[in-house]
C-alpha cells in the first residue's frame, strides 16, 4: 500500500454511507494503515456520508426508553448504536483532519493518526455488537429516528484540534462513563444480561478512549504553551452547548486520566468568559 493509500483508507470511512460498510472500513483502516506521508494527505469532507435512515430529528422527538419492555430496550439499543455509529466518523475525522496540525506543533502525528484509527475500529466493533443485538429484538439500525447532536458538536470544533479533543472525548465520551454503569444495572434488573454484557465491553474500552483523549489534550495544550486545566474549562465554555451535568463517575474519569478539576466546579473555579 502506498503512503497516500493510507490516507485513502481513512477517507473511505468518512465517505461510505452504508452503516455496515462504514464499520468494516474503519476496521480495515486500523489493520492496513501503513507509514504515512503528509505530502499525500487528503482533507476530510465537511460532513461524513450517512445512510438514508435513521431519520434525524430533534432530541425531544426521540422514542421513550422504558427498559421494562422489549420495545423500550430496543429503543435504547438503537440510540446507543447511533452514538457508536457517530463515534466511528468522529475518530476517523479526528485522525485525518488534524494530522497536519499535530505535525505543525512538532508532535508525533503518526502516533496520533494510528491511535485514533485504532479507536475508530473499536467504535465500529461496538456498533456491530449493538446492531446484532438489536436484530435479536426484531429491529435494525435506522428503524427509529435519531438526533444529530454528536456531529453538530464536531462541526463546531472542526477548526481546532484542541477544541475537538476537549468536546468529543473529554465531554461527550466522558459522559458515557457517567451514565453507562446505571444502564448496565437497569438492563440486569430487566433480565437482559446479553445487552448488559455488550455495554460492559463498551464501557471498559471507552475508558481507554477518554484516556487517549486526555493524554493528547494535555500534550497539545502544552505544545501551545497552555495549562491543560484552564484551557479545557475555557474551551467548554466557548464551544459546548450546555452544562457539564453531575453526577460524575469520578472513579472511571480518574482511571481515564481526566482530572476532577477539569469538570467539577467544586474542585476548581469557573472559567473566565
């Protein structure tokens, strides 16, 4: 494979619309990515290709997810599959879009690309597991509406790698660390051990994803002469629509290398706006 061909593998993830094929493309990129040359770099699209379904709708129009019923658990699995589907594109976009910026700071851009490509493959595996489980309920990905909030956050940070690292892994993905243990417990209480087991795998691997995000955030911030802690809080104030909401999973966030002072107002002062 040529060095330019490595970039093409990442581009293929973002330009593939079919959900199953996109997941396969992400796994293929992680297994086949060769040495890269910035001279062969290609820019990602402004928005990744998506299948015609699910229909995108406002968050308030999402189906209710009462886990005591099979229909409710299917709605939950569909929502989680949609998150993981978006995460495939987020990882590929991060690796491809910001490689030149990382190189321009004198950092190890090849490691940056490889690590986020590996994460993209794990997100693809999560999506595939959830999709197969959804089929056990007689459903399929795309059967229910979904919202576009994750990619909207990506679009708001497409100009700056530090902002993207702050919002994608350290806000959005870290939120998954907060809520997933309760979802697992609720699924167990509903007698759905098979779905809970999938979420246990996802939860363990998402800790590693947040850890990678935290490490790169600190590295990029310091390369810019910034202290990570106040830089994170300032970027969240500027780029994230909403508030960082407790309760926080302090144990998982700590295991992921995310300092409490980043997100807990009781541990640090509010950022200047």
